[in-house]
């Protein structure tokens, strides 16, 4: 359990800074399925879009 004084609420979660270790993170920590859903459906489509159809073995080798 982390102890904290201030937090920011975002999408039903808190972003906290732990008074013990100084680590900033979402509380409660999202489940694996929530993280998968976020990255597959939000992050890589809206925040950092990328056309994954262009990724081939040749593309990977060149990069």
C-alpha cells in the first residue's frame, strides 16, 4: 500500500506520488487485460498511430 497526500483523478483512477518511494503511478494499477485493451484500442490507434500492415520481415531487417 502506498501513502500519498495528493492525487489527480483520471478516468476513475488516481495518479499518485508515493511518499515512501516517490514513484508516480496509477492507483489502483490496471489489470493486464485493461492494459492490453488500452494499448491495442487507444494508444496505438489515437495517441501514436502506426500502419502495422507495412511491417514485414524485410521492413524489420532494414530497421
